[in-house]
C-alpha cells in the first residue's frame, strides 16, 4: 500500500462527491434535520430530548454513512471503475483506505454540523465537553463507513447493499440501549448487545452527555475504533473487482 496512491484515491472520491450536491446534502444536512425533527417532536416534554437526544445523535450518522458508503463502493465495482483501477499498481488496501479517508473527512464535517445543531439549536444538554461528543460522532460515522465498505463486498446490486440494513443496522438500533438500558434486557439479548458496536457508540455518547469520564468513556471508544479498523481490514481482504 502506497500513501501517494491512497491519497490519490481519496482525492478522486472527494472530487466525485463535490459534483453530487444531493449526496453532499444527504451527508451534511440530513442528520441535523432528523435530530431537529426529533427535538421538535418532544419539545413539550421537558427533559425527553436530553434523555434520548444523545443516543439519537449516534444513530443517524452511522446509518447514513453505512448506506452511502456501501452503495457508492458497489457502484464503483459494477461500473467497472474498480477493475480499471485495480489494473494499475493500485492495491486493495489503497482503495479501501482511500475511501475511508475521503468519507472520514466528510464524516468529520458531518459530525461538527450535527453536534453543533443539536447543542446550539436544539438545546441538547451536555454535561461533558462538547468536543468529546463531536469526537464520538466522528468515530460513529467512521464505524458506519467501515461497515458499509465491508457490506459492499457481499452485495451484487445497490438494492442488495441497502438490504443489509435489516441485518447489520436494525438489530443494533433495537439492542443498542436506545429503547431500554442494556443491563435491563433479558440475559440472552444483553449478551448479544455486547457484540454489537453501535451499543458502545450509544454508551460513549451517554457517558459524554452525563459527564462521565475515565474507563466508562475510554472503553467504548477503544472498542469502536478497534471494530472500525477490523472492518476496514476485512473489507480490503474481501474486495472484488466486479460483481459476478
């Protein structure tokens, strides 16, 4: 893997993204609009948004980055772009890491916008430092990007990539601790939730909003980062040039 080739891939992806205003709007504005809708929905119930706003803030960047990354990567493969790129000295690692860098930069901007909107406009109360909430949001979006890259390796069409959501995303939403504290779940479901990375995103967001520090915040962050790296490595290992 070459840093020069990797950065060239990232630059190409960012240039393509800059020519697609709808994708830019979806990446940067949709999470804020959804968070704002949720805050408006519970505007008459004092304290409700403060209780659920943090976990909700963890969902939308993860979901959107998963969808956009998986569909975009699959489109590259189906169009033959990936096959042409792989006929050059470009390696699988260059392609995957380049995509990760490009969408990681987009995820960073998305996280800044979404967290700022949630705190300043929607009034989300955060006991811990706001920058920590932004850092968790960035890791959350990067996790969605990495899992989207991995899912794209097992799909043949864009529709199949979206169909991975009920398998990859929805169980994590249900068991991640949004609807019920994980320690109050039945033992089997609690054990399953311990293997779902979004559970630790919600744990990290909750720790920041509650002002918790130390291992209660560091542990989920380490797990999120580790799962992201593993997903990227597996995505590179399973990447195919074309869909069959």
